[in-house]
């Protein structure tokens, strides 16, 4: 008779719950996460030919409307530097020689308020009044347009003149036509009119808040009026235009990406949306806190390592689920923790693809095992031969996935090869000892447990909960210790032995 486990379970529970409560109380972590914010991931890829380097790309900047986080440059052999430009933009420059390809990744969080808020650049708006960059005939035409309107209506009138030609006063149609012909976009034509009317204005390059691949930005105009910047959408005919519908990438008419002396280069920008929890936002704001528990938080790890631990901290829950399903429910599986490893691999292949690939590889490996059985190989050489076949099978499936442009199949290489090898061997042994039906039943149990475990480790709520409060793994340990003393019937055995419970 072993020692009572209740004291150990109580100690583990106290340490786990107490540690999480202390962290929440001392740092102010919220107890219940919820998904509230839209976070946009952008990846800008630029390629250029010989003689076009150095290459310059426009970078988004933090403003009252958006926050910029986690910028990364993948520049290869090219050196990266960040400078300002005359329009007060941020620009990255890839310095080097020869043709090349580089990319820039960033996360952008849009502001919570649906209304424009006072811009932090408000005191420094005079730089956006100048018309010296435009030809004199254009400035003269814009000045005549501005003189035809009242100062209080200048912002809206300039917008209407270049979006609704029928509203242009008689005799000034030639001026609007001259300006349109001299500038590259309606947005810049509106900006010239605004500046001639004495209003600070600028061209803005933006991206719509829609996931997709973009090869050109939206050209918008922005005017400083009533202590804030107001956005105008000439193509959509809206002034003011909702800022929350777009990511404001930069200002000015210069190309988003350009080579030496303004040479055109090839670029594309992929935009993807994902949700952000209140916890993630909270930790961005408190990354530099002096609290001891804050400094020893898992959020202090590099981003790549954080992604790994978000999954690893849920593996104990997966192991607990396997123990429950095996010891309490009565599921039969190949190996003890093999379903957990398979579930981790399913995170890359996705569940349905992963289950199908698992079935294909095990079925094909079983056929190979039947074929080499006649040679009576020793255990280790036999397993080595099956492992070689598994790797070849995964490579073939990856090539098929590449040809069919199926990323999930390409990720098949992440399935644990050694575990698959042992599964094939175990499937063969069970089929020889208990029949193919028993082996298929055990394989189905393995797939079912792996599916349940995949659901657990993919649940974002649990990922954030255990990542923020890693002390909670002690609570899982307490449950595992308590389960270790369970000696009752399995649920599947109740049906098996129900006849014994019936009166004779």
C-alpha cells in the first residue's frame, strides 16, 4: 500500500493556484482573456535587378490611428538601415550590390476609437503647406480654384471639385483639367488645391483592411482641419473617410518601393488578419515594468521561443487527457504518449490532412512490413528498413503536395518518423496476435485520442492561460497524481462485465 497522495495533491494545488493568484494580484494580469482586437500581419517582399540597388521601401509608423509592433527585416546579404525622408516618413534602405530579394514583416494594431483623434504631429503642420514642389501653372490654377471658395468651406470644396466635376464653378473647368493632367492621382490634385487654400495637406498611401496580396497602394489625401488630420478617399468619393478601414502606410507621392534614382522595382505586400487578446495588448504596454514577476514572465522570451512554449505548456494537459482516456474510459492506443506527439504534428498539417496522412503512411508501412516478414530480419535492422520507407514515403507526399500547391501536405515531414515506424511495427504485431480488426480498433483509438489532444493544444484560451500563468502546470500535475491512484473499472469494461452484475 503506497503512501496517501492527498497531501501531495494538496501541496501541488496550493502552489499552482497560489502562484497564479500572486502573479495576477501583484502585476495586474487579467483573469479571463477575451479576443477583442484585430491585428494585421503585413509582409512586404521586394525584388530588384542588377544596378537598381540600393533599394528604398516605405515603412508604416505609429500614429493616433495605429500601433506598429514586431518589425523584422529579412535582408539576406544586404545591409539594412532606416532613415527619414522629406515627408517625415520612415524608410528602410537595403544597401549592397547586384540583384536581390528582401522582405519586411510587421504587425499593426488599429486604434480602438472609430473617430480620428488629435494627431501627435499637430504642432508641426506648416511643412505640409508648401506648393514649391509643383509647377507654377499648376499652383496658379489651384490658387484660382481656392479663391473661388470661402475659407470655411475650402476643405470640402477642394474635395468636391476633383470628385464631382459638375460642381466646379463656370470658367474654372480648365484649371481642374490642367491640375489633373499635371499630377499622377486625384489625391495629389486635391492636396494641391488644399495647400493653395492655406490648409496643410499631404498625399497618403494606404492599404484596405482586407486580407490579400497587394501590388499597389490606395492613394488618399489628408488635410489638417480643426486640430486633427482628416482623411479623404477620392476614388470612393468620401470625405472624411473612415481611417479604421485602412492601414496608413506612408505619405507622399514617392513609390512605396523604389531603386536607385527612383527606378521601379517589383514588390508585393501580403496582408493577413488575426485576433489579439487583451493579454497580448497588456504585455506590450508593460514590457518594461520593473516588477520581479514581470521580468520573469514567459513574455520576456524571444517571439519564436514564445510560440514553442505556448504549445509545450499544454502538452501536460494532453498527457492528462491520454491518461483519462486510457485508464478511465478504456481507449486502447499504440504507445502511451504517441497520440500527444501526433497531435503536435497535426498543428502544422491541420487535423483532417494529418489524419489522412497518418492513415496512408501506416497502411503503406504495414504493407511493407508484410513484404519483408518472409526474410525473418532481426528487430533493429527491420525497424531501420521501415524507418527508411517512412522517410521515403514522407518525401514523396511532400513532392505531391508541392505539385498540387497544398501546403498542408508539404508539412507532412513534421510527422514524427520514429513514432510512425514503431506504430507500423506495433500494428503488425497486434494484427498477428489478435487479428486485423483489433489492430484497426487500436489505430482508431490512437487517432481519436490524438484528435482530442489536438483540440486541447490548439485552444487559444488555454494557450494564453498557461503561458501567462505557467504555475498552473502544477495543478495539472496534481490531477495526474490523483489519477495515478485510480483502480476502478474502465467505462468500456462496464459493458464487458455487465452480465456479472445481473442476478442469476
